C-alpha cells in the first residue's frame, strides 16, 4: 500500500467516526453545528490522524481505542485552520477548495466553531482513559507549541530581519508540535517504552518541520486548484518562511535532508517502522 492509500484508508475510518460523533445540523443552534460540519468535512487529508494510527499500529496498539484519539487530533487541526484563516490572522478566503468558514458563516461563528472543536477534541481524547494523551495534546497546542508558534508567526509578519533561528522556531511550534504529538499519542496509547518514545518524538519533530517547509514551497510553486487555497498568501502577508530566508532551492534540500534524518532516527528500532518511513516520504512528495 502506498502512503497515500494508507492515509486515504485511515481518513475513511476517521470520517465515518466523526460523522457519527458530531451533532447533526438540525440541532439548535443550527448555525454552529452546520459550521462545524462544513469545516470538518471539507476534504482534509487526515495526515495527523493517519500518523497517530500508524504509530499505534507499529507498537501493537488497539485500533478501536486510538480511533477517537486520532479523530480528536483532526478536530484540533481543523480548529487551527479556521482561526488561522480569520481576518485578524492570515485573512484567507479559500481553504480546502471552498470559501473559508468566516466567509460563509461570519467571523463570530467561525471563532466559536474553533472553540467548540477544541472542547470536542478533548472529549474524544479523554475516551482513551489515559491522562498522558491529554497532557501531550495540551502541551503541543499551548504557548510552547502551536499557539506559541502562531504568536511568533503573526508578530514576524512584515519584518525584514527574519533569520534561520526565527523561522525554525515558528515552524517547530506552529506545525511540528502537533504532528509530533500525533505520533506520540498513538505510540503512548500502544504502550511504547520511554527510550523508543524519544525517537518517535524526534522523528515527529523532523517530519513536522519538513511538512511546514514543503507547505512554504507549495505556496510558491503550486496552484489554487491543486492546493485548495490561495497560493502566494505567504508573500502577500510577508510571512516568515523557509524560501524567504534560504531561497527555494536551499529550502527544498533542507526539507529532503530533514526527512532523511528523520528516517534514520527510527531506523534502529526493532519494530517494523516501514509505514512511518513511508509517511515521512509522503511529506516530501505531497502535492497538496
Ligand atoms: C488550534 C491550539 C490552536 C491554536 C490556534 C491559528 C493557530 C493557533 C495556529 C495556526 C497553525 C497553522 C494553521 C499551521 C499550519 C499547519 C499546516 C501546514 C496546515 C496544513 O495542513 P494539511 O496540509 O491540511 O494537513 P489538510 O487540509 O489536508 O488537513
């Protein structure tokens, strides 16, 4: 199975699960339930959920136990995209090939939908009855994680003296932390040992960094049709990106080297980690 097929397979399970879990659009107040479903089912790849399930599988976990956790991670990810697109953040009007949530439902409902997804995500993760998973997720999205990265990102808009350390600081937090936490939560739920967990964390940080570097590159080289969002948005917002700091060619080689390093880190584990290595390869080869 190719990594793309593996991700599609897990997406199917996650989407079926979420469709049953999320309240129907007919429940009052209808607008918030419609808004949540509009965003959650707008065609995300479910890469983070697939990573969580893959790590769980590698360390012999339990699919039924990890599925709500993987689904919860996708709700956090969707929440971050909704808030990232708001006028007070990146002010984007296209996401996953559709108008952004605030364009359709208004800014107030978009903010509240993000907030609701946060609460729902923790409800789902708590179903595994393992407080370590809740702690990993909370830390990954807090001020030392995703939110910290987003703060540094918005504060760097328009600055001319952005350096290598600054852009790595942002990418490691706003994107890599949740990607690494997805793997970590899958592995911890499967009972991974602490020494192996360290390798999984490091692998996750590296592929998460590469994921955001590739995102920066696609924002320059892809098209609105393929990406489902407005390309050129980073340049328009004068954002801190790898191509801005290193140029396109060097950014591509850094992304490739980062993925090679990631694969080597898990290469010595006794378990069959081929699915994780394939997922690392997907990060480099993805087109959207
Ligand atoms: C949600 C805790 C929390 C905080 C909000 C707005 C914000 C703080 C953070 C923004 C972080 C962000 C949007 C980072 C970009 C990550 C990224 C590369 C997204 C694209 O991921 P894909 O390609 O998207 O997996 P799909 O659409 O496939 O799901």
